[in-house]
């Protein structure tokens, strides 16, 4: 008899397994369909000895010191500030759009003050910001929207930005200075030995048993447990009884080249050309030295493992119906990106899991045992 069955060994499931095992001194069976822990943050050394991210680049950044302190129990850190270039009109330009982006794109010599006027002259008036397209055209105008955002978003999500929630592009800032960092968070570092090593330390506890390459539905009737934390797709938990929630998936082509460097930064986006959305070169992330380099080409698709909930109004309506079902399930907590149908960064998932543990403590102390956990 396990005290807990936790479905999914990514950030949400692993953080909760560690907290329950170490703080409640209860037994946990952690289950994952894949052959490894770490979820989509899993990294490994390839045949060339280069540390790669199997499911595309994962860059850790946060403004929450409490999350840094929690994860620092399991890893040291390597400073890294993420920079991304976008292949537009045959030029490699900084993204998010900044002063250098505009000056190099149009062969100008604008100042920061002049750039604000440049944007103001091109913005479109939008009465109500509802879609991803509205966000961009009301900020920098339609030409820059079409060059940098429209094609990339269509490839990424399979639909036009005019059909997606404003949250998709609201995450990407526009700058009038020369700051070319992709993120502005106060803490931007990478686990010094990689994500997988961090997860291994997190889960190294005698109260935690891990079962990989296992579907929880195959064992939940045969392995006794008292309570469950579920981090998989919420519609799958209910056998899609209300219909399938749309998710976007990804296909990755990993290659190694017999050269030291392929591109000037870790990630280059391709909004105008190519079937792939971006190329990642991992040595920029890890700081490794090698005469070879490893790359990943990323192709969005509707087929495969679910990665991203598709942010559209009708999908949110369907999720709310599943959320209501989940709230009625006793002794099961629904946590994480897939279980709560939200696009979260890694630090947000860690924060959600830690907050969930706090609520579990209070609810069990009070005798309550149902919860759908939302991020704070």
C-alpha cells in the first residue's frame, strides 16, 4: 500500500513526490510512461558527449527567490542569459524586437526616443485586445507583425494568430533599448550538471519508488494507494467523455556536426522560411567545449505527445467543464500544465507544485481531499 500514486515524473510530479516523501514522511509511487524522469526537461549526453535537451531547449528563469532556494537543494547553477535571433528578410535579427532589430532591418540609425515614435506611427488602433494578432499590431504595427510573428505563430500553433488568445504573444516584450536578452527575469541560470541530474537528486529518497514505461491505468487497479496526484492531460483522465482537448505537439530532429559552432546564439527562429520553427545549438546553453556541435530542428505538429494546450476561447470552455468534473473527484489532485490546461514556464510549475503541497497539508489536516490546483 502506497500513501500516494503520482502520475507523471516531470516538474509537478517530482516536486510533489519530494515534498510528500521528505515533509510528510509518506510513501510515493511515481509513475511515468516514458523511459526517464524529468518530463520534457529531460536532458542527456549524446554519442558525441554533448548534453542535449531531448524535447527542445529548456531555459530556467524566474523572479521568485523561493523557487530558486527550493531547487538549489538539488543543483548548483551555471549563469546563462538566453539570446534568440530571428531569420527575417535574410538577416539574423534580435528577438524580442529591440532598437538593434529595427536599425538593422531597415538600415536606420534611430535612438531609443526615435524608436518609440517609429512604433507609434505604425501601431494599429484596436478597440479591444482579444487575440495574439491584436497584441502585436497594436504595439508595433502590421508589417513587423507579418515579418516576425504571423508565420512563426502559424507554424507553432497550426492556426492564424487572429484565432489565438492574446496570451500567446503577450509573453514577448517589445523594447526601445538594446537589451537583447530573451527574458528579463532577475534569476537566469541553468542547472550546472543538467536537469536530469537535478531530478535524480530530488527523487533520491527511500519513500519514493519510481516506475517508468508504465501507464498508470494499467496498474492503478492492481497497486493499492490512498491518494493520487495526476499531472497528465485532464481529458484523458476522464476518458475524453466530454470530447478531446486540443494540444499541440512537436517533432525533433537531433543532429551532430563535425564543427565547433553552427550559429551565433543558442536559438535561431525561422518565421518566414522553412518548415521548422527554430534551430537550437546546445553548447551555448551548457558551456561545453567540443570540436563537434549538436543541434535540434523543431517541427510543430498535431500528432504525438501533448506539449502545449491550444489557447482558444472554445478550448477554455471545454476545459472548464473538465475542471468541474475534477473538482468532484475525491483524493485526486490535478496539477501541472496538462492537468490544468495552461501554458506554464518551468518556474511556474514548480511554484504551483509547492503551493499545492501547502494546500494538501491544510486540506488533509482539515479532512478535505479534493482539489484542482491552479497556479498562484
